[in-house]
C-alpha cells in the first residue's frame, strides 16, 4: 500500500479495509471470505456479530472453498 508513507502521516482509514477494496475481486478469482465464521463462535450474539467486520475478511481464491 503506497497510500501513505508512514503511520504518522497516514490519514484515518487508509490502512484499514474498506468495502471498495473488494470491488472487482470476484473477476480476479478472489472472493471476500470470513476468517472466523460466526457459527464457530459461542452462542452469545456479541462475538458472533463481531465476525461481520471487514477486519475479519480476507480475499481468498474461490477454488479453495468451492465444491
């Protein structure tokens, strides 16, 4: 990422995932995927909801999890 040269000069949000970072990834064979699935969390709703943040997503090759 060359959007900022160091942490001190970086504008807020430039080093975190935003929805626009995933635009076009399906055309490249990558799909945004949960790193921790909500079903694997406890029955408490707070940890389950926390899995839906973009920091819990990673672009994975579709072939890794398709049948």
